[in-house]
C-alpha cells in the first residue's frame, strides 16, 4: 500500500467512545418439588445461597415459575422501596413492617 491510499475495512471501529453499559440477564434453573409451596421454599434457599457465593447477583429479581410456564413467574423477595431508596430483602408476602438496615432502622409500609 502506498502513502495516501485508503485502506478499506470490512468491519468499522465502534462509533461510541465508551463501552456498552452492563445489562441484566436471567438464568433459569430447574429442580423438582412436591408442590408450589415447597418449590418456593427451595427457590428462596437457592437464591440466598447463590447470592452469598456471588454478591453481584440481583437477589431481588429472583422469581419462581412452573418449568413450562415462564410467563407465570412470581417474585420470591419483597423488594419494597424504603424512604432512603433501600429495598426490603425479606421473602415476598412477609408479615409486618419493613425496616432499614442497622440498629433502630427506619420502618415503613403496612404492618401489624
């Protein structure tokens, strides 16, 4: 190639200067259980255990569905947003108020 000749490339460099932002993905894990109540209990235990091993997991996004009906997924964790933006990490449908972390944490929401 001589100076001044243009090099034709099949693949152009990316137009954006910054790398693409991270996106969320979902993993579907199958397991057997006697009924939906037992399945929910196992799913919560699996999600909590995985979040201990891999803290980057979005525990609040965990859901349970029948293996053949992903469109019927139900949340496993409460996820209610508190006054300071914190999220409740208790199981979905738990009784009582929500509390912010730490001693004397601020309570919010419906409760007993």
